[in-house]
């Protein structure tokens, strides 16, 4: 069984970088979120094909002074939170297709 | 400070165009008596040009995209454009008369993640609404569209422009919105045509009707607070910016012309000749708009309404001076508080210069009113 987790940005969102932060809005209830710089890095890398631990290793720990274990723990909490609001999809398999999926990170 | 306000402040600091209204066409299947547009097609942007513009706007940081017209569904490529906007992850709001929205279109709009749809409803009575749109059957079709969109779970706002011909009906339209589970906004504004023709302003309601609206607590909330005498003009007020036009928002016409706002038709560039982001950053006109504070306005800086007035720089521009007063807003402040502005006092002191049509003009209400449109387009989002 594949123990890696894959994350993909939902197609039901609006999103845009604003400086080092990212605005994300749920299209289902118009709730607005902002992601800080680290969360934005995870958001941008959430392509559905890259495992979360690899995102943490290559996009977070390499650019921010964060211990890998702590970063992964925080990232998993973030992912659960965003998934709970329908902003991210999470799977143990690569996520290859959504209807009108976003072409590129905001 | 709400998250939306925080984001707007950050966009202002970073000089990012957070909100854009893009009109796809000025063509329309209705002929509303108060409309400010020329409905002939003078060379609309092509599908490819609009897609390229959407790419440019996304890259420039535009988040809130209001797609309007004219009637947006008059463009055969409307859904192709919308699909592209969806791919570029805008927060998309639509303004339409709804006549061409049936079950299939409503379902597609839902699939494409449209944030909200605003539909103009002028009256609950077909004979009144259809007389304003000059399209028989349009009220029924527009209301059907509201139903189809709500069935899809989309947020719908029914916008009621208040005019002499429908002033008695807004309460019933509000009830109709409640029945249809739609939001309701009232807009006591008829603006001059974009070419400067002010003849449509005769459709504006009079002071009595305006006073009644301003004292309807279902629309404005706390009437005593809403109609209170203006607060003193302090240093912060003198340094304040008029509105988001040109600061974090702008407007693009179907021909690629960029203006500070749809209601502020000062040509600031054309995306067929210059990249959107270069117009946004370097246009001398937009730069000039950004320099204006209340302190720079000779009349308004001396006016007791200075700190609380909803003065629209675009309407002031259409009156001839974007640093001058907007008489429509002066009239609104007067109806609200009973205290004349410096501009109105000057006009009354020189009766020969008074333009009777201007003295009955009115404009949108202050942003604190719950059922009344806020000029900044980012107001709809809730904070997380």
C-alpha cells in the first residue's frame, strides 16, 4: 500500500498570490483564507502528483529554517484544514484529473 | 480589521490591481431607459485578445474579476471566456439581466465555480420592469434565471436601480428577493452616459424618495446613526483616499480601454497597445488619480461632510473636475443629514448657476449600509 499522501488544489477555488501570501477563496461558500509564506509554498506545489513529504523536503525545508519532522507535522495539519474546507484534495494515490482543474498555481 | 480589508490594504501597498471589472460587450438584448452605454459594437476584443488579457490580469495579481456588459451572454464565446477565467483562478462575479440564463446555462455557471451573479430587477410588476427594459417578458425571464441559479446553489443578488418610474416598488422587490432566497441591493443611482450625456439624470428620484430610502431601517440598519450629522474632518480624513478606483481597482471596456472605474471614464490606456500591467503601473492618468486625497480638493476639504461623504471621483470627473465635488453625492449627504454641503451652499447662493437636474441627482450609499452596494468590489468575501 502506498503510504505517501498526495495533495491537489481543488477546482472549486479562486486563488492569487499577494506578495508572499496567497489568497484562497472557496467557491462553494465564498469564505476567504490567506496562506502565509510557508503555506503558500505548499499550496503552489500541490499538483496532485508530488507526495506531501517530498513537497516538504524540496519546497519547505530547503527554503525555510524548519526541521523536517516539525514541518511535516504542521503541513499535515494545514492540509487537513484546507481539505476540510474543500480547498485541497488529499489522496494516497496521485490525483491526476479534476473537471475544470486549475492550470497552474496562483 | 477584516481579512478582506487587510488584503485590500496590502494590495494598495504593493500597487496590485486586486479588482477589475471587465465588460465583454456593450451589446444588449434589453434597452433600459437609464442605461449609460452605446450598444453598437465598435470593435470588441476577440476571444483570443480577451484570453490573453485574462492571463495578463492574473499575472498582475487581479483576484476579483467582475464580468459585465452590456449583456454578457450576447457573446457567443462567453462560456469559452469564462472557462479560461476559471483556469486562471479568479474570484468571478457576473452581472447580467439573466434573460438568456436557462437551466443549462445555470448548471454550467455552477460547474465553472462562479462566485456570484447579480441580476437587475427593476420592479415586481411586469408592466413596470418591462417598460424600463423595453423588452416584453423580460421580468419573467429574469426571475426564472434567479430561480435556475438558486436551484444550482449559486449566490444571486437582485439589484434594484431606483428611478422615478419604479420608486414605489423597491419594498416589493425586496420581498421578492427574500422569496427567491436571493440577496437584495438597492442602488439609487442613475449615472451620466459614458460619453458625458447627462440627459438620463432626469430619471433620478427626488429628495423625498431618497429621504424615505435613507430612513428605512431594513435597508440602512440604524437610521439614527446612518443619518447622523457628519463627523468632524480630522487629519486622517484629509489624508484619506477617495475610493479604490485606480488604487486597487480598475475597469476594462470591450474595446480594451482601461479606466480607473466603470463610473470614472478617464482614458488611461488600451490593452491592444500596451500591456495591462504597464498601464496599471505607468499610466500618467492612473498615477494622477492616485495622488488625490481629500486635502487636495478645494471645496470638499472645507466641507463638513468631508469625512463621511461618499463622493465619487468618477462622477466629479464627469462634472468636469475629478478634484471637485460630485453634486450627486452632495445631494445624497443632504438627504441623509439635512445639512447642505459647501458645494450646495455655493450653488444655492448663485441660483443662476444651479442646474435643476443636478440638484436631484443621487448616488450610492455609504458602505456601512447592509443592503446597499459597496463601491469596492471586494466586499462580498467573508473572513476566515
